[in-house]
């Protein structure tokens, strides 16, 4: 399975970004999917997940600001990020949250800076 993330960029604090991830998985609709991020010098961190039945879960630091969604017809999972903070700066990745996970994609860089 190939994962292609897009939508990152450089924004100021308080602004928004919408990330997308395309997964080349024929059973995508059955997969629980997640977004992860890796800040400079830190380990990759889980951010949010969406189940095949569209149940969602977020880490506390993004709850109320980020929204994960999916479009099974397009094999995509999206992360809408609002009210971005400097500490959200990281490379963002998607993957299935089930194990074994797929090979990681290149990710998409999100930089929040004034």
C-alpha cells in the first residue's frame, strides 16, 4: 500500500490547513485510519484516528481544533486543522492504526510560525 500525504504548508498561528492522504488500498473502507506527526528531534506521535464506522478519536492537544474525516470512494482520509499553534509544527503522516502498519509515506510538512 502506498500512502501519499499532501496539503501542508507554512501558516501563521491561528490559521488553518487541510491535509489529505491517499491510500492505494483495495480494502480502504474496512481500515481504521490515523494521522500521526513528527516534530524535529522528537518521535512520531499519534494525533487522530477514524474507524471504518467513522468513530473518531483525538489526542487532547488537538481536540476541538482538528477534525479527521474520510472519503471511502476516493480512498482518502483528511485532517482539517484549525487554530493552528506553533507546537503543531511537524511532518504529518497517515497510516492504518492497525498492526502491522503499512510503509510510511513521505509525509507533509506543516510549519506554524509568526
